[in-house]
């Protein structure tokens, strides 16, 4: 016995709803949560991240969202031992120590990274070129990690801002890798972004860059609150004793 027009319309609507649901599932990235004492992290495409690390010839973008549960000063006593070491030791200058320390702490808490060398312990020949912020072990691979911040004090963050930052930092990564004597397999460029808009702009711009610039570098884009100390210069921040 055939179906009535009303049943056929109902079945068509049901099929369309299922198709929409399947499309939504495909477009939604797998996500894992880290919830800790100091911060929470929402991780996207964690298996893609593992794949990029294992494949020395391939790079790509990984994204996550970071939410601090307390101020950076309040975190310091409960940071991992190696994060406290990074915070207390001198670096090569600059005012982004919090972003570098929290970069390592994120990789440590979420992925089990172990610090191998801090910025001033990495050896280069010739010296005087771009530096890598720290070296860590992750999933059995030795990786260099360079940390930067994507932000704009006035006006909207635009693709030209993202391209300028990415070209500079990715070229610095390539040159640091050429000059380093540490023999890491590849590098992570960890980009802290002040908003979802900035993170989206970074991601879209990255996809339009030539392969000789992107190379095999993993670009980890982490969105954090603009008011976080990650984005505030730390000239007067008290260091750990």
C-alpha cells in the first residue's frame, strides 16, 4: 500500500532534518576540555594535532580557547615546576613572559609536554638571529616553540595585520630552526589571540600563505580574554624568587 501525500511530506521533512544534523556533525570539530585549578582550555581537533606532530613534513592549524580562573600572579605558586622555572629565569628580553609561561603550562597540562630547554639555553650557530622561546618534548618528539600575541590596540584586526604577523613569525621559525643546534623535529608557533574575530582572521590568512612560509610549522591559535595578563606588557611584573 502506497504512502499518502501527508506521510510523504512528513518523511521528506524528516530526511531533510537528518541531513541537516549530519552536516552539523561533520562541521563541528571534535572537542576536549581541560579543567584545572588555574585555567580551562577547550581543545579542537586534538587528534589532528597529534598527527601534525608525528608527521615531520606537514604543518597546519590547531585552535583552542583559554579561560583563566585567576590572575597570573595568583597562579604562580601552583604552576608546574618547569613553568615556574621559565618564569624565574632570565630570557632574551621583551615583555611577554606570561604568554610564554602559560604557553608551556597549556601544553604541559593538556598534552603532557615536558620542558627541555628555556630560551637562553638553546644554542645557535651562527648566533644573532631569531630565537625560539623554549624547547619541549611532546608525544616523544623534540619540538621548538615560539610564542607570539595577535592583538591591536586601536581599530579592528584586519587580514593585513594577520599577514604581517604570520609572515614575520613563520620566517623567524624557519631561520631559528636552520641555525639551532638542538635538532628538534619541527616547531610550534603558538599565537595568543584576543578574540574569536582575531583568531578567525589569523586562521583565514594562514590558509592563503605560500608553502615556503608555512613550511611544516604547527600554528596553535589560542583565544584568550583581551584583559588577560598575556596581552599586558610585564616590565613591572614581579618575578618569582
